[in-house]
C-alpha cells in the first residue's frame, strides 16, 4: 500500500446579491444576501472540490462541472462534492484531512460551523475530526470587508490507498 500524501489547494469567490439564498459548506445561512452563481454558489464546497481535485492532479471544478452547462444550473454543490469524492475514490485516493478558511465580513458564521463540518464529513465519508472550517473577517478591507462577496481558501491532504 502506497500512503504517499498529496496536498491540494483551492480558492473560490462569489459576489453577494440581495434576495438570494446563502449556502456555505452545504448549510443554509440566514442572511439577506446570497452568492451570485450558476450553481447554488457554495463557495466553500467549490474551493474544497478544487483542493481535492488539485491534490489528485485531476484538473479543477470548472473542467468537471462547467458553469456553461445547463446540467449544473442551480445544482446543489453537495452533489458536486460527492461526485468529486467519487472521482478520487475511482483513482484510488482517500482524504486525510481538509482545512478551510472563509473570509466574510457578515454574516458571522461561527454558529453554523459545527453543522458544516458534519455535512462535509458525511459527504466525504470521513470523520468530522478530519474537517476544519474556520472563519475570518478582513477587518473591513477589500471586497469581503465591504460586504460585496465571500472568498474561501481550502487545503486538502489525500493518500493513494490502492
């Protein structure tokens, strides 16, 4: 068994728009604005998919789930994560752990993090202890600080198991 670790990094950003549903980490967040996107706009899952795909050298989320395809219009990003995990499994990889940072001025998402961690762990078929989700503001600097959008940074450690 070759347990050589591989690391991937992902990043996603979405503008926020009035009257849209706001979803992060597969969890609906109470807020007057949500992400403007082709899919449900879950920037956390999008960054995570990129980190996982990158670790396995399988391209990026846009290559596998293009925002030009009607197939993915409004799709629940949890489905994209499940498909990404299946791709990794098909290539013989398992996830060691993930670490995600959300940059967002408002809303405060701390109370949603435990549910995000459970949701992600379930989809990824890993223990919740392998899932880290953190949040930060940008001290009112940049587009996040001006409350125009959200950005997410994700790192993933995977292992070849077959």
